[in-house]
């Protein structure tokens, strides 16, 4: 049954008249074209008379960056010196130098996270994280411009998409400034059954909200350049009518309060191109999703305040839950195709980083406001689901190697891209570091060293690894790694609403321990997953673009066995190698090997909604948004229970049974092909199959998904389907 069919009449097949269209409804508004040129990356940017430094740049921003980045470099230098004493105190060796270089590269990564977290800690103590004239509370400013809320969707559950969108619309209506906003559902859906279900859900949403004249739906028959192309096509067609656009994701929910405050900040600051909110992960059911949302809620603000503190007007864009100046986006963010074949060439997959960098290159400011509450998203429900998404993100971030040298980019923008690349490259580096360490230990264990060699010396060259120094380095490294969690807990203790929402100080501390332990066991599994992703991309394998699974409900046990058996075998091999050297090395490696050996049960348990809810009943991994949900989230959950998760009906059956839906579908058909337009082979074959089919059942068996989609998007195809019985 269609997710929102209960809100619509059942049509002539049930002896009822076709439903009337909502009053004032129109499929799409009048076109308002806006030029969006594509600028070569090697070309100098056109600032259009703007200065290179935005007017909203903070004073002393260079000092802030020196403290954060310089502090990380100094820490890494000191740690590198100490690690050199561990491996090379007596005599330098090739293996020792390899270990040292890898350690320095990996430690710099966590040192930067540490110094950034310290900055976030100071910012949160000082109640920072806003700027641009934004207030956390108080009367809402009055808006004077028009803004479009854009909801791109691709083969998603229509009920889930419309449920979150309806909650956002209702919250926006409560601000009494809804007349300043229009909403566009921008579908790139390729599944014809989901497409027609989207149309039914969209019309039901129009009737339920009364936004028939300001809620629009458009589907692209060909999803060129994926999400970036979807947004770009909207800008080129309708962008001139809207001063701002707010991009959403299929799982996004935003309160009307935060939407109005972000939009008003954009109106007040004409030199700003983008303001990114901090989305809080919510609605987690499985243990994995609940761990993600707890970590995001407790540690996320600390991290976000830190990067906002030193990024300044050179912030980043995360692809959704942000307000964007339409003119700035059209002027600077037209994305070129990268040279070469996929996976490194072609359309830019992780487009958000690049769009922010290009707008900043054009003289516009990019800001983040992590202290403004009311922006939400969801997490994938399992390790496997996040691995699928991560594979796509990995390819997109590695593509940035071809963008980072673009002419005119701000050095902070280049740093964003390098850090995105590093977030995936560190996984194989960590694996190599572990493997080299084991090889060195095995060599010392099984190979008889030549103490004096050919040169006669008074003292032998003993192979030496200082165990005491190594222990100090391990403790110090773990301290740097865990310090952001400790700082986040200290902030939680002085934030009464957050502390209560997480179940109290003791429950929050226990939750941090649980998240740290289970997260530590999952970390080596993620390391192998990311390493495999990097290797497959380097071998030229494209990740594609698949719809994300968002509902709880884990994989079958045998599927997890198939997916994680390699991890288990690798864990056993590493543990055996460490045991063959010594018991201390085995115990040292246990956090890594135990996670890998237990990969299958960990994947099963963390992907289980029952286990996740058991933790909730034990008051663990709680967040304020579930203990005392804000109105917009309460509404979203209520609507999802009504709308989401319903089976999608066959498109042809739905259109034949509901005359009203068929009428809407026909109104929203794309214009007919004109001479010179590209030829659609799927449409030609599909029309031929319909003409030759003796009955509807035969036609449905003969049409593949692309052909079915093509004939449903064509007036002649609909006529041929109507004649079949």
C-alpha cells in the first residue's frame, strides 16, 4: 500500500470520484532561470568586485590558527622525538625509520584533533559558536526575502521523506513566516514504482499541509551528475526567484526556529555565501545507530565548536542542513568534470567540500554556527550500511586529489580537502604501522642477529626497542586520543539540560565507557573496511551511487558471516603472530586483534534494534532529543510511524486504480521530446514492447526497470498501457 494512500480517495476502481487537486496547486512555479557557469579549476576566479578577505572574517583568526595548527605540529615533533628513542636509541634501522615516519603521520592527525578540541572547549565555556548576529533564543527576526527548501531524493522510502519534510513544514508554519518559503522535492528516483509512490505521497502532503501552491515536485528522467547535478538543474531553472536555498537530505529535519534564524543571518550579511548548521543524529534504534547519535550529541558540539573557532569565514559545507545564497552558488559553484576515467575522473562525488571551496575562492564567506540547536539527521543503522556509504565518500574524497591544486583556493579550503583525503588514507597507514611492528618483532624473535658484523667494535650492536619508553608513548598517545571525550564529559557536567537528557552524570559516564569500548573494538574492523575501499579505488573500481538503507532491521547472520569472515581470519593471524613473539606483545595487540576476531558477532549485535533498545532501557547512550524530544522531532517520529516503511505498490497498478493520481502524473510529465534532443533507447524499446504485448501481464513481464520508467514518463506510453487489459 502507498505510504500516504490512507489520506487520499481510492479512485474510480472503488466507485469513488477522482480526488480534487488541492486549492491553488500547481506542479511547478514559473521558471526563473539563473546562469550557473562552470569554471575550469585552473582558471583564476572572478571576484566580481569583492575583496579577497570577507567582511565577516574574525579578528586574530591567524593567531587562532597558529595556536591550533602550530600546537599540533609542536606536539607531533615532541612525540616523534620520543618515539625515535623507542626504536632508534641505540642504532638507526630501516624498519625503525619506517615505524617513525608512519607514527609521525598518524600522530599529527590525532594531535590536530586534540588541539581543535581544546579550542572547542574554550569556545563552549565562553558560550561561543554563533556570530553573524544570530541569537540562540528570543523573538524571531522578520524575513524580507524568499527562500527555497530543497529536498533531493533518490529511490528513498517516500513515506519517510515526506514525514520528515512535513514535520519541518509544520514547524516552519508555527513561526508565522511560512510565506517566505517554498519547498521543492527534487527527485532523481530511477525506480518507477518508487517514483509513482513519491507522486502519491507528495499530493497527500500538499493536502495535509495546505501548501499546495508552495510545495512543488520535480523528477529528472536522467540523473546527470547525481545530487550536485540535481541541485544545479534547479538553480539554473528556478534560482533567480529565490535569494536563499536551504538544502536538506532525505533524513533531514529542521525546526522552523533554526530555519528562520539562519535565513535572517544570511539577509543581514550580504558577503556570506553559506551558513552550515550542526545536525544532531537522532532516531537511532540499533546499538550502532545509538552509539553514533550519543557520540555525535556529546562529543560532536566540542569538535564542531573547535573547527568553527579556527576555520572562521573559511568554513566547510556538509551537503545538507545549511542555508546558501543562491546567487553566490550559481556564480561560483558550477562543478566541472574531472579529467580521466572513474573512479578519479568524471563528476565530483563529494561535491559539498568543493562547492564551499569554490565559493570562498570567489570572495564569499563560509561560516558554521554549531551553537544553534534545531537541526537533525539520522545515522545508518549498522556497520555494513555505514561501510557502503563510506565507500562512496572514500571515492569522493580521494577525487579531491585532483581538486586540491585548483588555482586561487584559500589554503584552509585546501586543508579541508587534504583532511578529507587523510581521513581515509590513515586507515591503510595504521594497518601498515601495525604490520611493520609485528614484522620487526618476529624478526627479533626468530632471526639470530649479527652483533659485531665485519667491523671490530668494542661493544656489539644490540637490536633494541625500549619497552619502558614504548609504554610511556602508548599511554601518552591514548591520552591525546581520549582527551576530547574527557573534555566533552566535563562540559556535560556543567550543562544541566544535557546532563539530565543523557540520564545524569553517572549514566553519561557509563555511556562514554560503553561507547569507547565498543567503538574501540569496531575501529580495527573499520580500518580494514576503509583500507579495502582505498585499495579498490586505486585499482579503478567505481563505487556507484546506491540508495541508503535507513530503517533498523539487521542483516541475516549468514550475510554477516560472509561479509566479515576475512576480518576474523586476519585477526586470528595477527593474534597468532603476536603470541609467537611474546605474551606482552599479544596483550599489546589485543585491542586490535580482539575486535577483528569478534567482527561477526560485533556486526550482528551492533546492528540489532533489540540490543539497542535494551541499552536504552538500561539508561545508556541516551541523548536529550529522545528523553525530551523537541516538538519538531516528536512530530517527525509520529509522522514516520504513520507513513514510513509501507510496501511500495506497483506503479502501473497504482495509476490504473487511482484516476486522481493518474491525472497528477500526467500533469507532471516532462515536455515531449523535440527534434535534436537525445534519443532514449529504453523508451523506444518500451513503446515497441507495449505495442506488441497481447495483454498487460505480458507487457509487465517484458519491460525491464528502465523501459518501464521510460514509458511511464511518456504520454504515448501511458495511452498504450491504458489500452491493455
